[in-house]
């Protein structure tokens, strides 16, 4: 039996097809998946709950310290100043060099940071208002020359040397603290010459700086020249030249081992002037110079 409610075409019942309506997408956000908390995991706590559990921590107030903490091993300021003045250290920089070399436990490297209430100035601490401080910065005599001068004093020790410097006036080019002045400083035994080995070494070093000179002094004929040896060194010879105003003909570094040969050359090419062996008549000085150059090293300038 044909259902009359359905449309019929050419005796066939037309079957209706379902028309799918478009599905609208939802704009609502999906809820986050629920994650089950593992057994034993602590429950999330609020900030207030955490604060209630904290114990108060005591924090001392910050204190700013100037310089290094005071070492209780340091001696009092008056004793430190008296000791340092006795060392005759000429300047602040030399004090730091002295401290680095000795590293005294009883005296601070930066005394003005430790003795804050007693500190006045570096001049006061070092005592550089004394005479030895005035000579700081001058040109010092070469160390071997100076050592030979010191050897003549026959001073026994470093302490005796400092006592001598305090009680006596040193030459302007001899330092009271040679160990802080000379880059080529060796030892106090070498400086004082109070031990045979060091004294001999100083003599050998000093011999290397002796000078053999040929000069013309004012008031004598031009062909009359002086020949001699300066055993103290260039500094003293230069001082003599400035005082006496003689003319330098030639200078040589003198080697005592060549003394006999040098004497032969001079006597062969010259004759004494008025009986003076050092002042001699020289017909041709360049002959003597040429032969001396074969024996000695010439000094081009001082």
C-alpha cells in the first residue's frame, strides 16, 4: 500500500533525504582538565598562611668601617713613630717599600688608618723635618763610589750606621738609607765593608769605575798635560772639573792590571815638566791616546 503522505512521481514514491544543518562552533572556552593531586603532596598555601609559619630572623644593623680593622698586635702610635723615625725613611713611598721588604707585624702598612686619633702627617710620622729628609730627590753618588767612601768610616753594623747618620752630616750625594735609594742595592755588609769578602767585592767593583784622565790645566803651556788616576769615580771627577775649570783631553776607564803598560806608554811619548811626573810635556798627545786605547776603554762622556 502506497503511503499517500509521500510525494509520488511516475508511480514511485520519492524518499526524502535529510538535510544537515550547519553546526555553529561554540565560543566558550573549554574548562581545564582536572588533575588529581598525588597523595602526600602538600596543599597549596596562601601568602598569609606562609607568613604565619615563618619565624622572625634578627638582622643586626649594617655598620660601615673605614679602613682595615685595627690589629691589636700593633704597638702604640708613639712607639711606632719613634721606631720609624729611627729608620730614617725619607718619604711615604720609601716607607711602603721598606714595609714590603720587612713586613713588620707590629707596625701597620697604612698607619694613618690605624692611628686615626693620633695621626698628624707623614712628615711627623717619618720625621722628615730632619736634615736627611731635605736631600730626598738629589742625584746620589754611584753605589760603588759611595760604598768605598763608607768603608773608610769602619762602621760595624746597620744600627751603628744609622747612629752615625743622625750624629754627623753626610756628603750631599751619600744617602742615609742606600737600601731605599739604589736599584742595584746588594747588602749592608757590602755597603759597610765590615766583612772581608764583601769588602773585597766592593773594591773590585770600585776599580771598574776608576778614571784615567788626560787634562790641560789653566796657566801652563798648551803642550803640557796632566796624567792621573781618579780613584773615587765619575762623580768626584766631575765635581773637580766644575771647581778647577780644566780642559778634558781624554778619559779612560782605568784597570789597575794595566798600570805598568800605561806608565810605559806615557813615559815613552812625554817628558816631565819642571820635574813633575804627573805634569808632562807632550809633543803629540794623539800618539799616547792611540796606544792607551789599545789598553783601556775610552769614556766618551760623563
